C-alpha cells in the first residue's frame, strides 16, 4: 500500500499568519491518465471530513482562496495564507491514485497559539 | 445535491456484528463506487474497503478481510457495511464516501462494550 506521511503533526499558528503542511507519498501518485489524485481534507471536531483540495491544487466549491495546494510526484503541500479561527481542526492528505485502496496521512492538528 | 445519509448509532457487545447503511441520493447510484472509512476516537482515518454499486464487486483492506462484508441494494440506492466478531478496538465512527471523495456520509458511531 502507498504510505502517506504528513508533517508536522501539530501546528500552532497565530491568527493572520500563514501555515503550511507537507505530505509525502511512498510512491508516485501520477495516474495512468496523467492526473495526480492527491486530495486534502479538513475535519473540524465532531464533523465528517470535508474535501478542500482535489487533484493537488483544485479548490472545491466554497473553499476560501486562502487555501492552496501544490506539489507533484511524491511531495505535496497545503498552505493557508492567513489562518482564521474557523480553520482550527485536523487536516489530512489522501491519495486516490491507487483508487481501490485509499490511504491517508496521519493528520495535522492546526490550533491557534 | 448529492447526499449520503447513514444509519444511526449502534451499541454492540464484543463478538456481535453490526450492519451500517448508507443511502445515496442526488446522483446515479450505480455510476460511482463507494468507499468505507472508519475513525477510532482521537485517531486518524482508516480505509476499510470499496464496493461497486453496479455489479456488487468488492475489495477490502487486508486488516478486515474475513470480518467485513459490503453489499448494496440498487432498488433503494443503499450500500451496507457489516463488520462481525466485534471487539472494543472496533469502536469508531464509520463513514461512507463516494468514489471521487467529494461527498461523505455524516458518520455512524459504533460502540463495542460489554
């Protein structure tokens, strides 16, 4: 199985400051169709995961533009340009390239300093 | 809009089985595979398996092989996940999620306790 490794696992941030989360996969996530199915999810306490970013850098509908995704191959990053209070939660990367077997990163807990 | 509505919370004794349902609406049920993912208290997301609602074929994570069964009912656009031989470590929230990962159910808490 593809192993997804996130860092850091805990991220205290100051309101209005940027934040960045790294995600590395043990294998390339480039699919045979040329797409890279690397997604980012936000999970607030008591809620289902909500997808923020799909195929590395595409924001889902309704996702604020302070969230951005980048990367290629095996290295990916989620950035929040200016953290707001509502961004508190756990963020997961997930690979869907090997789509019969999703795998997730361990999760990064974002909290306000 | 797409909706995945799951059945309610369950409390089970060790050794019992649980069957969780996920009713889909807002799209063509047979056009998208469905995944099941679980999350133990305070832990991360763990993929359990996938079902093709069209033909009913399944693929399960090695960890759950022999204990999990995923089925579907096309007449009601519902998929099911049954987990048997429950133990305390199976206490978790269980989610269904559509193939493209864009839509998830609200989650079903399964508590295993004697």
